[in-house]
């Protein structure tokens, strides 16, 4: 009878652990979808800055940094913005596009380049 009690406790512990692992895996997949959408959105915005566009893909103006010339801050958050443009892009990024992470990376419109001169 004691052995059955220990086996039952072990079984319920295993079931609880398995349920937690399944839940953690699902949460990780949800975060990866949002992260992929954030990376995709940032890449689109960086491309727009580098090509000379003054506006974000959602129509807002890019924020130019007052301390640095040709340096722009990109807001990766799509909350409270028009995301109808996303239909033109791959469908795997659509589910996470409304929940992109709120980051503020910066990009130079004209990247700094190194040059070496031979003497």
C-alpha cells in the first residue's frame, strides 16, 4: 500500500512536470513569433532609412537624433499604428506584427566606412 502511494505521488509529479513543459514550449513559440515580427519590422524600417525615405512604413516621420547628423531612431512598436501594409509581406510575420517588442534601435542613413591608405 505504501508503494502504491509513492508510485501515485510520482505519477502526479510527472504529469504536473509534463504539463508545465508543454505550457513553456507554447509560450516560447509565441515569443519567437513576436521576435521574428519585430526583427522583420526593424529590417523594413532600416531599409527605408538607408534608402532615404523620411517616413516610416506606417506613415510616421522617422525621428532624427538632434545630437548626431544622419542618425535616426526607429520605434519597433506597432501598437496603435496602422498595420494594413503587412498584407504585402510574408504571412508568417502577420501573427506577431501587432505585438512587436518596443525597442528603439538607431541607424545611420549613411554608414561610416573605413578606408586604408598605403604609405
